[in-house]
């Protein structure tokens, strides 16, 4: 079986493979044998779900950035909930 995963590290991709095999095929980790791992170039990828992330102008939205509170106003425990809504 040939699988492609997109991750920052090979260990992350192997973890994704174990999770997918456990979820889709109910395979236990001790029954999975990994023959080879490799880092592929964009032109070597075969699977469409991996190829759709190869665009040059690919951008991810920044959902919400919460500004850091300055050091003198930080506390370990707060009586009120933080306001995370930023205009």
C-alpha cells in the first residue's frame, strides 16, 4: 500500500499514518510494517489531496490574534475571563 502524508517532520507523517490506519482500517500499531519513508518533491507527489497544497500563492487566514499583555499587568490567576475578540 502506498501512502502520502503532508507534515513538517517524518515523525509527524508517521503519526498521521498510524491514526489513519487505525481509523479507516482498524489496524493496530503492532500490525503495521513501514517499509520506507521519504521526503518528496512537489513533482513526485501522486495523491491529489497532497497536490492541492502545492500552489505558489497559497495563503492561510489568521483567524484571531490575541495581543500579549505587558509583563506588569500579567497575573497567574484572573478573576474575570479574558476578552479574546479583537477588531
